């Protein structure tokens, strides 16, 4: 016999699966289909999606990401099934003020990596494009020729309403790409402090992109973004004052000590013409080699894993354990007692946790 929760979860699984299935066949999901879908089919379909996605089937990967975004429990199933395959992709964070040319630069880099035969994931996190809509469309058009390449996966995080917020959804998308044979993952975010993504902890190499004529670009860089760059890119090298910007950034870098033996590089590019892209790809390679051989990478990795486990445990509590607890009879009883002022919420919480611990052995 399945417990109520297990049955509920299976129904949920069925809902998501039926939904994706129906979307694929180009129809709207109908309730009848959802309810009649046998539980075993849903699990089989999830397995099939996982199987297809590890062969870098872009459609399957996109479906897995959507399911993970919308359903906490299946998200855990997906991430734990894929976990053993993660740890191979190299993640590049690209951050900087809007209009600096990040998306254009990513397209140029992606083309370069494709020429070398690497598979690419591009994740665009831009909370501003949800408001204007325009920026996203622009990115899409520029990325159009890449989008038809089966070895390039592009996902925009801008317009989705994710369970647990955009930062978590972005991390998940990166993990799923990592597990599905993606060599380089490029994550575009708007300048530090403007999105809630901690790009430094997500990426192995962080590029800070700026451009001359954006106004107070150096001032903008000073505010928190200076510390996170492994490589600084002054894009739009075709414009005036490029060398002045390079010089200013360079002198700021020379004033601070190298971090983990790495002194950031400063480069200029023209993302439209492709000038400087080879040098940029080389600088990224150098930083990759530096990071891979330094002790720091191993230490950082252990620290990252510790945080991942703690984070996963926290999310498990919040998304699943607490939800389960809230649906028990004992919980309802405590609420009734609190209503009658016969108990306080703090004692109830403590007793519930004690009971919950006991029930888990
Ligand atoms: N002149 C010039 N324009 C560029 C260059 N790179 C990007 N752009 C243009 O700058 C604008 C903003 O680029 P985009 O990649 O969307 O910037 P993002 O907001 O940082 O992602 C677009 O109109 C690009 O065509 C460059 O190297 N030179
Ligand atoms: Mg952009």
C-alpha cells in the first residue's frame, strides 16, 4: 500500500509528465489525461527523459529543467539521478553592466568553442529583460545561428516563475547541463548586486565585462564587482577611450594583491568583429589551468560540496519534510491547541520535531 504522501507525489509526477508529454504533442493538457495516467508510466517517462538528456538531447534537457523548476520533489529525483555525472563542465560567469556586450561576447566565445568541437551551454539570467522584453529578444536574434546547433543549449531564466527563486533555478540548470555532456557553460548575469545570483561561487572563471562610454563604468566596477573578476574585458574596443578604461582597471588590479596566486588579466575585445576573442579564450584557458592545478581548487571544491550538502538538507526540510509535517494530524491538533491558547507555537514546534525525529528512527 502506498502512503497518502507517496500517492500524492505520484499524482504530481503524473501531472508534470502528462503536461510535458502533451506540450510535446502540441496540445493543451487535459485533466482527464492527467488523472488516468498510470503511475508506472510517469516514472518510466522520467527515466526516459533522463536517458535521452544524458545523450545531450536538447529537448529532453529542457523538459527536465522545467520539471525541476516546478516540482520540488521531482527536482530532487532528477538532481540525485544526475549527480554522479556532474563535475566535468567548466563554468564561466559573465557579468557586468547592461549594454556592455555580454551576450554578444558570449555568442563570439561560443562560436570559438564550437570550432574546437566543444559542446556549449548558455544560461542568461537577466531580471531586467522581464520588464523590457526587448533585451531578451535582442539576445535571441544574435544567438539565432547558435540556436540551431545541436551542440549548443540556450536557456533564458528571465521569464520563469521558479519554485525557490532564480538563483536556485540557475544552479539547477547549470548542474543539469554539467551532467548532460556540456563542456563549457556560460552564465550571463547583470552586474554584481543587481541580481541575486552569486556568480563567483557558481563559476570557475568569472569575466567582468564593461565598455567605454557606459558612463561611470569604473565607478560601477568599484562597487563590489572588482573583487570577483578573474578576467576583465573592456568590450567595444572600436569605441573611443578603450585604452583609458583598460589602463584604469589595470592600475586598480595592480593595487591589490593577487588572490590564490592569480592576478586578473585585462583585455579589450570587439565582440561584433571578433577582435580579441582569441586572446580572451586563451586567458580563460590560462585561468582554467591555473585553477585546476592549484590546491585552492580542491579546497574550494570540498567547501562547495559541504555547502551543497547543507543546502540540499535545508531545501529538503523546507520543501518536503516540513510540507509533510504540516499535513499530519498531529500538526492540526497542535494548531487547534494553540488556537485555544492551550499551547504556544514554540512548544508545538519543538514537540513536533521531537516526534518527527522519533518517527524517522
Ligand atoms: N560597437 C560595438 N557594439 C557592440 C559590441 N559588442 C556588443 N555591441 C552592441 O552593444 C549592444 C548591447 O550588447 P549586448 O550583448 O546585448 O549587451 P549585454 O546587455 O551586456 O548583454 C548591442 O547593440 C550590441 O550589438 C562591440 O564590440 N562594439
Ligand atoms: Mg545580455
